[in-house]
C-alpha cells in the first residue's frame, strides 16, 4: 500500500545479510529518486541519473524496479502488513482488525516520513503513468488481503464477496491518498482513513443539511 509503512512484529526473525543488503540498495535507489524528483521534476529524472546518485548501475536499478513508476510506488511492507493482520486476536471482528492495523500503518508510515508520503501521493495525482501503475499494483495488495480474510474468517479467498471487499478497501485507500494530495495535504491522513473505513463498514452517510437541495 502506497502511503503506509507498518513496522515488523517484534518477534519477527532478523533478516539475513543478503536480504539487508537488498533492502539497503532499494532504499538508496528510492532516496535518490525522491531527491532528483524534488530537484528537477519527475519527467526530467532518468534512470541513469538515479543510478548515478544511488551509486549503482542502471541495470541494478532495473533489477530492483522494472519501471521508474515502481521506484515511487513499491515498498517492502505488504508482507509485513499481512503479518500484522495475522497477529491480531482470532476473535476480533474483521472491521476492528483492519482499522487497528491501518491506524498503526499510518502512524508508523505517514507520520514518520511525511515528506515522502506527500511526494508519492502528489505524483499519483500529477503523473498519469504513476497513477496507472498504482492501479495495476492494487491487484497484488488485493490478493494479499483476500488471503488474510480467508485465514481470519474461514471464507474462500477466491469467492466473489471476499474479492469485492478486498478490492473495495484497496481502491478506497487509493482514493483516500488522491483526495489527500488533491486538497494540498491539509487534512489529517489518519482521519481520512477512518472516514474511508466508516464508508466501507456502514455505507454512505446521510447528507448534511448544507448539501441537501
């Protein structure tokens, strides 16, 4: 998920040296990309420039990220998010589980790396290729959620109902990110996520008096 970076559970086994090096390389590429985009804009930033700034070869960049859009959008956190979902009490209602995990994700992601979150969501709004790639990547997160729902509820993860709910959630989170950026990041993102979950859980609220024709 784009703007969320949940922390790994404390009992997760430590990563090996090889995996730590991979993560370090990916983070160096991302950091270089964010800096260049802020300096000269997204379209003017090339893979060659990113590689030079990150002190890796262009082929290394492509090995980790197939496209420039992927550098902006992908992260290491979908598997960790799945772990967080699995770690919640088995008898906890599913909506409560989702709300808890997403609140934690926002708290440890948006709030700790606010400028990067703003940049990423800004690019989602401004750059059609980034937005298009984000929509493609939603299916990966959606399938992960289907797995988690199946494990927690006993439902078939491939059933229509589970797939619709999972994709409604990831689509709603994408729209939340776009809304946040389109409104100059004025709103509190955690509150926007809560509003999104309220809509998914309870449906559209009644219109307020000022919106009634």
